[in-house]
C-alpha cells in the first residue's frame, strides 16, 4: 500500500504501522518502504513517517540518511511550522554522522525569525548534546545566544537546555537574570518549573542568606550603603543615625525581585509550578515570608493522590524545620478512612511533626480514632506516632503511656506488638517509675507471638531485671523451654536476658543460663552460635578467662541512652525540595546540589553591565531605530565605569545595591526592549507619564541635591546637560514614548498584539520604580538615601530608595523593568520597638488569693515601658456576655503622665489558630492621672497559649500578651453529686480511658486544715464550683473511704464546654489525693499542677 | 526528562508504549509490576519507583496506569502533573479516557503524544492549540476523511502558540455568543460519632463554557470576594487585578475550561447540610450485628438535598446484610464489602431510615472498629459558602453575549466516623 499513488492508501498503511509501533511490535523491516514517503505531500502521512523515522532511524542509520535531504529542504521552507518540524525530526534521529548538519541547523534556527523555530532549536540542543557531548562548547554558545532571547516562548526551553547541557555555567545567567524574573509569569507552565528551579540554585550562589544573623552582615552592608554619602543633608543624617542603630540586613534587590515575581505563581493551577515556587521560598525567602506557601501547598492536597503523595513528602520535610508554618492547617492533614495507605502514613508523619503542647490533645484524640482503623499498617504507624509525640512532648508522656498500656489488651496481635515496641522505647526514658508496666508486659509474653514484640519484652525484662527480681528468672525459664521454636531475633534476646540475669542473680539462674547457651551452641543460625560462644566466654568464669570477665557486668548493664524517636524526614532538607532526589532521599542522576549561601555576596553588578550588550543584540532583533545611539551610550557608560569614584563603590557594594547606582542602569535600559514583550508599546507610554509625574514631585529636592552632586561627579558635562534638560526631558520622554510605540508596530511578529490592560498594573508599578532607578543611573551615582515620596503601594515594608538627579537622555528608549531597592527595615524596626518593652509573659504563676472578692491583677504594660501608661488586667470570672465561648478579661488603663492619652485601641491581634478576640471600643481620651476599665473577650480555645496583640495609643504601639492561667479557662458548672459521679464514669469509659484521668497524691500544707481553706484554695486556683456534698456517707463506691471527707468541684472549659471534674480526697495526717478528670489532657495536667501547688502551700 | 511512556491496564497488560528518546525495553516495567503486586490496591502503588537505572513515575487514572520512565533528576510533580494532563487531553478528545478508546484511536493518541512532548520536554499541552494541530475525531470528519483522503492534521502553526495568549485560538466565530459559568462547591468534612464537626472546608471550582466570537475580554466580579481564602487560576486570569480589585479579568480560552478553583478554609464556619444518626454495632456472640442509619436535613438554606447516597465500607467479616430502607434502595456487595444506600431526594417530613441486621462470618472475632460512612449529595442552585457572582462584563467586542451562572453544592470527601 505504501507504494500506492493514493494518499489515502498510504495514510491507511502508515496508520497500521504506527499502531504496530504503539503496541511495541517490531516494524523495522518496513524501513525502506516507509522512508521513501518522507517527501510525501500529505501532511498527515508525513507526520506519521516522521514518527516512524524517529523510532527506527537509530537502528538503520544508512537508510535514514536518505531522508536527510528532505529535512534540509524543510529547514528552508517559508512555513515556520514545517521549518520547526523538520528541525525537530532531524535532531531526533539519533544518527552520529549527521552531527555537523544538526549543529549547522541548530545555529541557523537559533537566529530564525520565528520564535517557534527558535524554541525548537532550544529543544534540539540537549538532543545533540546527548548524541555527541563533544559539541558542548559550540552548543553553549548557542544557549548563550538563545538565553538572550526575550520571548516567553523560548525562555522555558532554553533554560531546560541550559540545565541539561551546562548547569554549572551560572555565569551565563547573570545578564539574563532580571529578564527571566520579569518574563517568568508569562512563560508557559512547564518552562516556569524549570526556570524557577534553576533560579533557586542561582540565587543560592549569588545572594546572601536572608536569615543569617543580622549582625554578621552589618559591616559589609553599611559600608556599601554609605560609601559615597559624604554630603547628606539633615534629614538624611537623621535617617542614617537611626539606620546605624538598626543595623539592617539589606536584601539584594534582585533577590527581592525574584521573590516578588514568583509569588503570584503560587496561584497556578499546575501543581508542579506551585511546588517549585514553594521550594524557592523555602530555600530563599526570609523566615517571615516563607509562611505564604503553606496555604498553596495545603490546596494541592485536594489534588490527585499522586500529587498528594509528593506534596506530603515535602510538607513533612518542611514541618521539621518550620513547624509554625503549617500549624494553622493542622486539620487539613486529618486522615480519612478512604485515603490510600501511603497517604495516610505521610499525613500521620506531618501530624506528628506538627504536634506541640498546644495542640497535642486534639492530635492525640485523632490518633485514638486512627487506632481503630481497619488498615493494620496504618494502625501500627499511628501507634508509633503516639510514641513519638510522647517522647517529644514531656507533658503527655504519662498519658500516652497509659493509653498504650491499655492497647496491650487489644485483641489484634499486631496492635499489641506495635504497642509493646513503642512502650519499650518510652520506658527506656524513665524506667524507675514503671515496674508495674514491665510486670504487665512480662505476663503478655505468653500470648504475644509477633517476634519483634517478644524480643522487645525480653530486652526490657533483661535491662530492668532489678525492678522485677522475681519475675525475670521465671520468664527466662519459660523462654528456655520454648527456645528452639523461637525466631532468631527472639533467641538473641533470650541469650541477652540469660546473660544479664546471670550477672545480677547468678544463684537462681546459673543452670538456666548454661542450658540456654548450650541450646544456642547448636543453633542453625551462625549469629546465634557466635553470640552464645561470645557470651559464654565473657560471663562464665573459667580458669583462662581474661580481663574482660571482670568487666562483664559493666558491659552488659551499662546505662543505655534512651533512643530518640526521630522523623525519617529529618535530614532530607539537604536535597532541594520538590526534586526527585528529595523524594527518594538519594541522589538521582543529574541532580544538581543546592549550593550553600555564600559568605559574602558576589558582585551584584554582573547582572547589569552586560545587559547593555544584550540590549544591543535585542535591539537588532526588534529593530529599535536608535540603537546606534544606544551603543554610543554604552561606550560612554563604559568610560564612566573606569572613573575612580565609581569603581570604589562598586568594589564594596556588597549586597546592598543601594549604593550601586550603576546596577540599575543595565536593566533600566535593557528593559527598553527586554520589557514584557508585547506590552511594551503601551508600557512605554505608561512609563512616560509616570516619569513625568515623578519628576514633578521630586523636582525640588532633586534640584538641591543636583547642585551638590554636580561638583562631585566627574561626568560634569552630562550632568550639566541634564540639569538644563530637566525641564524639557518630560517632553522628550513623550517623544520617545511615541517612537517606541511606532517601533513596536513596525516590529513584525505577533508580539505587538499586546493586551494593554494586563500590562498596565505591572508597568505602572514597575515604571515608577524604574524612572527612579533609571535616573540614578544616568546621573551617575551619588545616591542619596531617603524615603521615597510615595510608598510603593503594595510593599508593606519600608523602602529606602535612592533618588538622584534626572538625567534623561532623549535617545533612551522607554524603561521598563528595573528592580526596586527595597531595604527591609521591618524586622529591625520591630526589634527596636521591642527593646524597651518587656513582654509580660511570666504570669502563669498560680494564684493564692481568697476566692471571693480579691482577684489577682496581672500586669500587661508597666508604667515605665508604657511611657506613663500602665495597664493591668485580671480575669473577672464573669461570663462574657457577647460570646459565651470567650473568657472575659478586664483591663484597667491608668494614665500616669501629665498629658492626655488618646485613641486607645487594640490592633493587629496575632493569635494562635482558632483563637479569637473581641476588642473593646476605642477609648478616645484618657486624661492625665485618670484610669479606666474595659472588658475584652478572648477565646483561648482551651489552650494556655498567650494572646498577643498591639495596644495602640495615638502615639505609640505596644506589643502585649495576655496569658491565662489554666484555671481561668473554665467556668463553674453546677452538678449534683450523682451527676458528678456519672460524668466521671463516662469520662473514664471513653476511648483510651487512661488518658482522661490524672491522679496525684499530695501532702496538704500546714494551713490547709479545715474544709473551708481547701475549698477556698481550689476555687482560687481554678474557676470551678463546689459540688454540694453531704451524701458522702451514703455513697457506696469504695474508693473514697466513708470516713475521709471528699471535696468535689466541677466546671466546664469556656470554649469547648468540656467537663472538668476535680476531686480532693483528704486522708488522716495531712495526706490527700487529687483526681482530675478532663477530656483535655493538657488542661488536666496543668490544672493538677496548679491545684497541687495551691494546696501544698 | 520524560524518556518513555507505557500504558498498562488494570490487569497488567501493557497496551501502548511511546519513546521520546532511544527505546527503552519494556522489561523495565517488571519493576512496576512487582510494586503493583506488593501494593494490593492500585491506589497504593508508590508514585515513584526506583530501579537500578531508571525511575518509574506513574499515575493511576480511569483504571489505567500511566508509567513514565525517567533517567535523570526531574521534579516528580512535573511528571505527575504532565501525565494527568495527558489523561485529561485524551478525555477531552475521545470523551473518555479508557483502554478501549485509546486502542481505537491509537494513531491520534500517538500524534498527540508526539506533539505534547519533544525530547521529553512538554511542548504543547493547551488543548486549544492541540486541537488546531490535530483535530479531534468526529463521526462526520472520519467519514469525510475516508472519502476524500484529507487528514485531520492541521497544516499551519496554531496562531495561539505564538501569541501572548496561547490558550485562545484566533478567528473564533459563533452565531450564538454565550458564556456560562458553573460554580461548583464541594464540602469536605469529617464528622465524629456524635455528629460534631471535626473538620470541614469548602473546595470550589468555577467551570466555564465560553463560546464567544473574536477576542472578548471578560471581567467577572463577585458580591463577596473576601470569602475566597485561597485561589488558583487558569493561566488566562490576570493575577494583578485580582490582587488589587478582587475581580477576575481574563481573555477566555475557547470552549470548556476551569476558570478558577478556590478554597474556603476550616476557619470560617462551614454549613453542614445534613446530619446522620447512626448506630452500627456488632454483637459479642452469635456472629451478627445491627445497623440503623437515619439521615436528616440540617442547614440546607431552604433547598432540597438530592442524589443522596450513603456508602459504608464494611469490615471483612460481614457476610451479608438484611436491611429495610424506608426510602431508596440499598445494595450490599459481599465481595468488595461495600454497602451502598441510594436515597435520592431527601424529604424533610419523612426522614429516610435504613435498619436491619448484619450477619458475620461465624467463628470470627467481632470486628474491632466500626466502619465510617461516606456521604454523597447534591444541592442545586446553592453555593454553600454563600459565594455569589455579581456580574460579568465584556470588553473588546461589540455584540451582546448571552450569560448564565449556575450554582451546585456537592459533597466532596464527606465522612462520618462511627
């Protein structure tokens, strides 16, 4: 059929062949017949022939050569699609002989008119490289050329080629860095991923660590910052002094540019892009900003399970380093019974990492549900997770242990086994108190069959045999009996147990030990035989026994450090997040290490100077008319670079860039054409206006400065010119703008179909900054740092932007993208604000006041730190009427100054997730010497985490925090004694019952002699009500012996309404027992502590 | 990047392979089969499998495993996302993405894969562009093609590929210009035994079907945009305008697409439209158990709950169920151990109830756990979050389009623990 004249028959034949290929059948016999059709006119036949060729050319190199001439013809075709596909196929047939032809074709295509063909050329580069690595040098040249390309279409592909061919040639990126950042948002999504990953690595080599201790950076940045400031005027000096005090870390503006331009991509629909941005922020952003990625990552959790799997892996790594980031999203990691097991286990991992004192009780409650799951692997993982929580958070260790012991009676053997293993690890941390648990476990050994669990129990008994002196030999006896039937791992532990017992209690166990060792001697497993031999020599005294014998006891019974239960994700963050290597926790082929931050930033100017050259090239491409002038300008620039003054500042510029006015020039001018493609027409117009307005605003100041600078600058001629042209520059600008528009139109390609409205926002912002930086540039240094007249709208941080004279050369094309010079002062300012402020967070001390009347006042703001404003607060124990779930906090303001304080209000509450605050109405005026009391409501969510907020007056802001003692988180509940008992039983019978009850023995303090004092103390500590008693004697339950008085108190937590039941049973001789039942374990534990202290004083 | 792709069906048959670089023997899939066997459930196959020389990254969709072979470092999500995009493209082209349709259209599949990747790097993944390059099969066209011998491969470069808006093709013409938006919200929730909400959030998407001529520039605004907590957009949406004005401004792709997806987090109060009273218990002796489920409306905002389905994954020991439903039908599949109760419309006057006994495998111990219930439901004409589209404006074209917005609320991962 292939020889037929009809296209339709050919097509049919080709379709069948392709179907064969798809099924994996060998169709290589048909090669000669197929290859003939490469010149076929029918485009579909042609395409299918291409498919065939690419598949089999490698096997039939000679015949494949026949088709080459067709492609060479195709490369010259006027249709760009045909040019591109010819190049594609040519580069895809892996035939070594045609390497030179390919090289030539790629070079040609790299300067093709059509960006689509250029893109194909970029794709062809890695193909050629893998075919013949010797072409690398030539290919790098092509890459360099294509990197300079400014269309979004090419950017992604060429960076991909870069990554594959020469990922270490970071120097190629310098001059394209800003362009890539600015184009990023318009690049197609796959390209975005590659570019972002590459830029992450780039930024790691070029910028300073934003999280490094600020003081380390201080000298370098300061120097650079002030290197050229000889003549600041007054207000600048003021600024400077404050600056010096703050010692800022100044982020390189290029670094900021990258962060700013990638942030919108978090909103991408493509999970890979979101992940790429997330890892970029994780690796590059200052701590304070990393948080924004959490939300986007949590969103990805809704995606396909494969995506979830990868995202969770990365989240797990992140949670180890930055736990706080994901805490608000805790609930998003709750597990559904329908999740696949691997997802469940990863979620569990994340939950465990997120656990802290505040949320442990909710997490443990979740875990309790998980334990009952049908999925046994998952149950085992849950038990381990409980174990890890217990080791990490001391407060719940006992409750967890109790819960796990309960699980030992579970019917499922796997659950029991896993619990045993975890309990073993926990017990190792504090064995003294738990001999009864060890005993309990010794009993279990009869029933448990899982080898790991048996081994764990045996190890425990051996290790702590002195705690269970009677049981241990008995266990050994049983084990000796069943020795031959055990698994290897159990046998080893039996030998260990025998050895340890022999050393501590040789009288009873000598024979047993010998018996076990004899059995082991003839075991099939060589490990066991070895071990038996070794131990026999070591512990059984013989005449030949060496020195080791003496130390046997030390060897076996040495104190072993408790194991640290660690996350398997602990060390994974040395791999770049989101990479394959990270996922596998092993280096994959071709993985590029994420470099460490440099000690000092490399010269940032590398990113500018050359951009001018780029500009030239680009201008040729887009035929901007004035390009000859551009080059003359460049000459001038280079001339200037040599001037001593400039080179000074350049040498020291370090990370600041503020001093480095030159740096802006490049991008400013480059952006003329390198600006958002397509948008540049409208943009230039935009920026023209901006520049104008900018000028007007700054005219005055600048005029002043200019005069001074003129003296300094050696580029006198120019400066003069600029001073004169100041007035006219606006007009010139306009002219220029128009020209640009015209150019744009004349420039062929589709780039001109711009969506003006889209670029509007961007260009507006950008051009604003640009016009400033741009002007610096031309002015030639002498940057004067001052506050910009207009704060950039969106940036919340302060920016010190340098301004200098405008010196607009009329031939300069419209500026577009230039980095801002944001100087991140926020953190430093914060620090200075906090300096004088003592946070009142040490108020957790238990109260010891009478229950009624007097209520303890806590200090919120001391009169000295508050500059005369003293603020105290107390828990009024009144229900907060607007919202019953809130704790009422009464705040008293006292104005100790001589003047009025105005506009007292709360601002910017920074609360833990779930916490809410209801502010008081603003106090307009507080006269001198007056005081006023207001009530606010805070929903603490039943945690003792402090509520942080700012207290603002008309002049100052104070950071304050209210931290509630645990006793204030509840309201009294009125129960009868019978209800009380019923509830108590309910709580006890809940899941993992051990966790809900805390028992503590105590000795009553001297003063706690009568009923009255005890009740008073308890109610002072916690907002509880006494349960009316009197029926004590009738009560039939045994625990409280009828003779001893029992006091019961009941309350509910304010936010969730959980019951809190407190029982104090006094005994003769000042002894007492305190029982607290509460579903919220943390509250229970803390309450016990507080009441204990109150009662024993 | 992506070296090769293998499609494998649920039974383990490899029915399509495509290589973008040199050929990799299909024996590499043995590692995959091994992992597949170990995982038991297809869901549990690890997405990334490591073999001595390659890495296999796979996804499972529509009962097909898409297994890609990777040789060097690449972000795994990149590959996973791409594979999903491939599956979506197939769905878009053939109506469904199944083994049969792929086998029937193997040539088009091959052409598509050829266009989507070049040397393993994604080339064209926008469906608008692909459709211009390779026209989707229709009955009419295949008839015409067989007669005239013309092809369904485009001859010119799609204009979109080169423009700033690669998602839209040029020269679109319709006689009826219309734009429809579906606001679909899904409630993800976990309720505990007592009916209290452990966790609830809303996931919403706005699906659009835009058939407008020319280059329309649309602006969609909401009554209450502050509700939206976290959003992700189709690349056509101008992010800056969303940031500054909270409106969605975009030049739409032609046809169906997902405009945006959003997330309303657990911090806001999420209305739970129904409550479930359940009691499932297994007796200590006698190998039997009892089941009693009642469903009732809670916060439905005055709308009716439709398509209500309760699914229960029973423990392995449950042999059969003898139940009676006051409304709808139930079905217990003893093989998959899934009890499915299809209720239909929820009538607030007469609450549906399912009651009866379960018989267990005799001799087996009583199951430890109680199964959890998965709920499926649908409420028409309601976005449960309260999100409302305010207006849709069009710029750039003269004609007056026909506009429409529809709201639907569904249950997403809605689970009741017992």
